[in-house]
């Protein structure tokens, strides 16, 4: 039977695979949060924002959310989620799953407001739709930033876990008694 501390360890290959997947998703969320702009170069809302581009933001956010949810579910089904470090990783993944799930509807609402804005003629309606569009798009981006941060935190927890494993391996090598010296060939014993 393995000692208790060994049962708490996430196998290195599995941790490295998960860190790689987390980094890919973290970068996608981070890049989307920073690159998906609604405002033009002058910082103004375009007169006719592209429904197609804004709908693509919603589609991409939904795809990212699906990937984060799947990764979270896979980790939750693994035996590692019950370990001390694993439960912390799962906590960060659960938050990332929630935040990414919130982002997509805000981008869909942004696209819907953009489409309605194209048809609106009343200045008060246009102002209302523009404000809602700005708010929803900014909120969706904020949820993507929080998704990226939670994925980063999960990856950092796994990297720390691997660091602990390296430390533990060094410690165990130091505690192993040295092998007795090999007898010298042809040597006499005194």
C-alpha cells in the first residue's frame, strides 16, 4: 500500500497534460478579452456595428465555454480531484467554467442590440440600445478575463504541485542509505 502522501500526488504526465490544456484555454480567453473590440479607433461606437462580427464573438465564447466545461468535468471525474491540491485545482476550474458560461450570453445580447440598432430610428431608442450594447460587450469581456485568471490559477496550482513532487523526490533520494562500497578486486582485508 502506498504511503498517504503518495496517494495525494497527481501523476506528473497527467499534470503536465492538464497544464498544457489550461494554458491554451487561458490564452484564448485572455486574447479574446483584449482583442474583441466594440469601439472604433477613436473610441466611439460605430454607427452600424457588425452583427456578424459580434455574433462570432458569442460563438467563439460559447466554444471556449464548452471546452472549459469539458475539461472541468474530466478533472472532476478523475480520482485526483479529491486530493488537497486537486480540490484546489477543481475549485479554480469550477470558477472558470462558471465565468466562461456567463460570457457567451452577453456577447449574444451585444449582437442582438447591434441588429436592433440598425433598425432603430428614434434617437432615444438608439441611445438605449447603444448603452446596452456597450455594457453587455464590456461585461462579456470581463467574464473572459476572469475565466483566464481562474485557468491561470489552476495551472499555477498544478505547477506548484509538480514543484513539490520534485522536492519530495530529491528528499527521498537523500534519505536512501548509500550503497556499501564495492569490494576491491584482489584487495586484502586487514
